[in-house]
């Protein structure tokens, strides 16, 4: 994706109020323009959220990626999924899930087992070690995640939560439509 040109209304602004290239982010960025498109703001927020999330994993001393924790979380809720089912529930590409699962299998956090009724099908199961990692992470990272959102006024929390839920629901529907589901 090309960087916005100087003077582009969608470009982030530097300390002098002038547009800066996205490549300068976050160093020179001080604020976003008032008319910045919502998708650009959401993409920036989710990128930062991912970076912060990975930091919480590292701060907990884990050798698992944030993506790996996401896979473990899905398997904790729905153990025994096929890789394609896991990818769908994790809102991820099947190739990405395969790579993450392979790493988790090597680490002893997930097991691949043949389906009992169709030996051609492989199902994924979280191990006791995988469950322990999730439990440990949640206890270690809880305070950091609370701190990440402590700027939200208590009176606004329900509105913010509702907005996130609407975004998730709407984008999930769009994704299903795009995939023809």
C-alpha cells in the first residue's frame, strides 16, 4: 500500500501539524486528522493492539506467540476441531493456522489426532500444557490488559463495548459473504 502524499487528508499528522508518511509512524506521529477514515483508524488501533498484546506475552515470559494463544483459546472452547474449522473460528487463513499449529505441536501445546470415524481427517486437541499456558497467561496479563483500556471513562464503557461488538458482528458477516458462506 503506498504511503500518503504530503497534504493528504488521510495522512497522520506530525508535531508541526503537517502530514507525515505512514512509514514515519509512530515516531513523528502526534495526532490523526479529524476526517481520517474509520477503517484507517481501526487498522492503526488493531496494529497497536497486536503489538501491545505480543508485549504482554513476552512480559509473561512465554515462548508462544499471540497467534498461538489465540489458537489455544479457540481449542479450549472447542477442542477437537479440524484445521479448517479452527481457521474459521479464529478468523484466520488456513495456511496461517497450519503454521501456528505446527509450532504449537512442536512445543507440546497441541496434539494432532486422526478422527475416530474418518481416519483421513485430522483433529486438533489442546494438551494439559496448552491449558496451563492459557491459564498462566490470563493471570499474568490481566493487569496489563486492564491498563490498556483504563482511559475509557466508566460511563462510556458500555458504548465502547457495544461499538466493538457491532464491528465484530458486521465484519464477521462481511467476511462470511466474501467467502461465500
